[in-house]
C-alpha cells in the first residue's frame, strides 16, 4: 500500500470513528402499573434532553462530537426486573451513565446497581432518605430528602399560632418519611400531633379513606397534612370538601415533588 493510500485509509477510519461516536445513557422506568403516568413524564424529559443535545451537535468529549442515545426500558413496576434491566444497560448495552427511575423503591434498586458496577447515576424521582443515608460514591439525587419536604411549611405556619396537627400517609417509604418527619419536628415547634395514620398498602377505596378522614376530623386539627400519591390525595381532597372540612392550614403532597398549601387563617 502506498503512503498516499495509507493516509487516505487512516483518514477514512478516523471519520468513521467520529461518525460512530455514541454516548449511551440508560434508565429503567415503571411505565406499566400505578406509576406509569409520572414515569412517562420523566421519560419525556429524558427525550427532550436527548433531542436538544443532538440538535446542538452532540456531546463534546475532548476532540470528538458524540451523539447522545438514551435507552429506556419498562420495569413493569417489578423490582427484580428493575435490577436486571439496569445491569443489562451497563453490561450489554454499553451505557456509561444511568438515570434514576420514578419512585424511591425503584430508585433504591437503581442506586444499588450503580454502586455495584461503579457507574454514575442521577436519581430524578427518588427522595427517600434511606437511599442517601449510606456512603454512596456514584449516586446523586436532585430532590430534597423526603424528611425535608414539610420542614419549611411547619416553620412558617407556627407564626400563625396553629398548634394541632393531623396527618395521613400512604405506606411507601417515601411518603412515610415525609409524614414521619412531621411527628418528629412538630413538638419541637410547640405543636401537638393530634392524629396520625399510615394507610394500608392495598384496597384504598373511597369508603376506607373516608373512615380515616372521619377519624381525623373528629380530633379537630387546625393543621391537616397528607402524604400520598395523586390519586389518593385527590380522593382525600374531595372527601374533605364533602365533609366541609376546612382547617386553618391544609398541605397536600402531590406528584411527589410539589407541596400545595392552603392557609385559611
């Protein structure tokens, strides 16, 4: 092979390497089951990022411009499948970066795999304190810890002179972390917990929720806080209206990242 042909060949190889430069990022989301709507919203965000990066010419890595490819699998809300698919993303699909999934229970699994395989992961929808209370080298969360969600609210509403606090929580670790922190903090702020309840993990009918809410109302709280996912929060809100229950402060945790507060004093 002549020197000229060799140089042409090497140039073509370099161009081919550049054109095939791909950075793969993976996530496993519960796109089937009770978290499907919220998980799909996270995936939409991932896709928006992927499109924006590639429209801008890709990721710049030293002298290369690499196309971003986001791979997403459906865990079907199955913890065992979540674990195996995260491993597949790294070991089979060649992902060098992971994105966390919706819900703290699945996020804990994702973090465990990332730590085991020494791959960085950003958890976009997992806030349970237990995920971050261990020494993690590869896990980063973008949400406030669950136990911090109502801290600012409680510190603020004490200025209104309210003192009787009642709360209802769903049973997942995330929601119990949120409401459990209320029980720990309220007495230190001069407030009394007059009612607290963790709902069962299944068969949350309107009738069952109404029985819990009726018991809560009977304690005459001036602060009512709920720690529940959107469907349960919506049902509790509708039932409260039917009971004409209007305490001085109502806080409802919705979509796991937004706290909606109504102060009626």
